[in-house]
C-alpha cells in the first residue's frame, strides 16, 4: 500500500483543481444573492480561475523543470489551500475574484507537474496502473463537480465548496511531503517571463473586453479600447516569442495546418461543450426553481456519458489517426448542442437530455486524444511544448467561452423582455435574469403583472439558451470539419503514443503530454 502513496498525493491535488472548474456553477445563484454580485462579477468568479490556470500552465511547467516538480507541486498545493480559505471567507465579490485568481495559480502549479511526478515515482507496470487511475480521477472530477457543489450548497452553503478543499489539501501535503520523489531537473531551459506576461495580459484583456461587450455593447468606447489593448498585447507576445531562445510557445507550430487546426479545435471544444453549462445550471435554479442538488443532476448525463465514452474510446480508438476521434467528437458535440435547441419556455430539464447525451459521447471520444494528437502534429523536439499548449488552449477555450455565452444570452434575453412591455428597463432586467435573479425581477412588477412577467422570463431565458446552443453547435461543427481537413501526423512521428524511454523520470514539460 505504501507504494501508492505518491499516486494518492497527486490524485488528491488533481481532483481538487479539476473539480473547482465545475463545482462553482451550481453555487452561482446563492453566491449572487449572498454577495450582491453583478453579472460581470459572476462571470469573473468562474473565469478568473481558468484564465490564470491556462495562462501560467506552460510557464510553470518550465519553472518546474528548473527547480523540480515535487517542490512546485507542493507549493501549488499550499497556495491552493490558502486561496480556498480566502474564497470561503470572502465578504465581497471582489475579494472572491482575487482569491479565485490565486487559486488558479496554485492549480496551474499542480496541473503542470502531476504527470511528471507520476512518471518519476513509478516504473514499468506500476506506471501504467498509476496513469490509468489518475485518468479515472480526472473523469470522476468532471462528473462529481456539479453534484458535490449542489450537495454542499444546498445542505451547508456556497462557502463550503471552497472550505472542503482544506482537509483534502492538508492530507495531500502531508502524504506528498513524505512520499513523493522529485522529477529530473534540466538546467538548459529558461522560463519565458516576458512571453508569459504578454500572453496573460492579452488573455485577460480579451475576456474583459468580451464581458464589457455584453454589458455596454460591442461598439462602446471601453469595449473597443479593451479589444485594442488585446491586439497590442498579442503583437507584443508575437514579437517576444520570435526573439526568445526558449519561447513559451514556438509560433512556427501554429503556422503548420495540423497543429494550428488542432489548437483551434481545442479552444472550440471547451467553449462549445462546457461554457453553456454554467448558465444551464443558473436557468435550472432560477427559472425552474430546482434545488442546487437537482440542478447538478441535470448536468450528470453529459459528464456520465463522456466518462463511459472516454473509456471505450481509449480501448478501441488507440490506433486510429487522431483527426478522426477529435473531428468526430466535435461533430457530435455540435449536433448534440443543436439538439438542445428543443428547449422552450414551458420545457422541463428533460428537453435537454437527448442533446446532453449526444454531446457527452462527443466529449468522451475527443477529450482523451488532444494531448497525444498535439504530440503527433508537432516535431519531436517540441513535444513537451505541444502537449502543454493543448492543455492551455483547452482551458483558454472555456475561459473565453463564458463571456461569449454570457453576452449572447444576456442580449437575447434583453430583446425578448423588451418586446413584452412589462419591463421598463429590459437591459437591466436581462442582466439580473441572466445572473440568476429572476424571482427578484418578477417581484418588482405590479402584482397583476407578475404572472405574465414570470412567463415572459421563462420564455426569454429559453430563447436565450437556444441562441447560445445555436452558436455553440455551429462553432463545434465548423471546428470538427477543420480538424478532419487539417490535422495530420508530423512526418517525424509514427504514432500518437507518448514515448516511453524506459525508466528515465520525465520532466514536467514532457509529462504534460499525458494530461487530458
């Protein structure tokens, strides 16, 4: 049993960091009421965690190659625990957003190093078992997030979705400090600090611009200024990376059709499949008036089906060229998301069931293949960078998808409410409804208008979600076609498997190839 203690330490950290991506979605309505949070703050609570995780993943992977994965992983655990405590004690949306950002820093440190630690702590058959169990934990975290969030929110309160991390992190720290063996250290690598700063700035400005576009309009001065800042930061990132000996991302990779198409597919994959689920959960609680637990259960068909499909895909599609499972997965996600447009103002949650099941199959088929496909689409000399980029672009897709979905949803709800006549300020009402405050919006109407107002809100939210499903579905279909047309193996690779060079411990960058 002692030999599996390193696996326990890694799996506990991985479970926490992945579950915190989805666990928040079920608690958003209660957070909004408790902290009197605006709709933009609501989006940042979800987004800042994933944004920091995505922006720092590759840089921290390089840092761990220099200082040792064990040290970085344990430091990340400690930071994650302290930030979780701050999240649980937050008395304002601003404090919660800042704490979530620090949480993302800790998560990036764990996510960038966990596979390297498994590779350095296990050999031969034990290594295969360790990676298999770690992969199962990844799938379980995605499935358990909404349910665990619902249980904690309903029976305790939203703060416990963060406070529950403290005992788990403490166990992981104690076990990891005692049992983890560090990975090899490379002194020939450098951390690309200028590139990381430029990439983080560009990503943050883009998300800020998308959030402001949903609130102030796409042509507002602040929105245009933020988009302009995004362009400047991207230009700076390109110039920095072109002049670096050890760039965070070799831009030559993106110029190859296979790798560029794969990264585009990774962004759309996360945005189309997962970003809308945050608002589906809000709809279930604020419009259908379901409990947090039942709202979490609504998301289970997708995560459960993806778990099953991923297991089957790993067994039967291991030797298939990567463009086929990824492309087919995206096409299924597109078809499933479009099928969710069956939703109407009088629908219950079961209207989403067929589409979620189909989407879950697509997620399960495509998800496990991205990292190995990135390896196959890039030269062997850029293997670690390619694997890290695949994970980064997937997380970035979710981060960008949240404000895009929020803007589409809020705009559609506002247009629907404006045509009703019961709401004097339809834009303000739309922001409140989108953020989960449907009851308070209806309560402010005259008594004789409340019944009609409630029906209008139900119809408006359904119409807004239908618009979201339409855009997400079409984007996934287009991305699927592009992947099928563009993605091919690099001539330097003969298979998509991660090379196993005996018992040599892998660095964090090399280990990241196996992250899914």
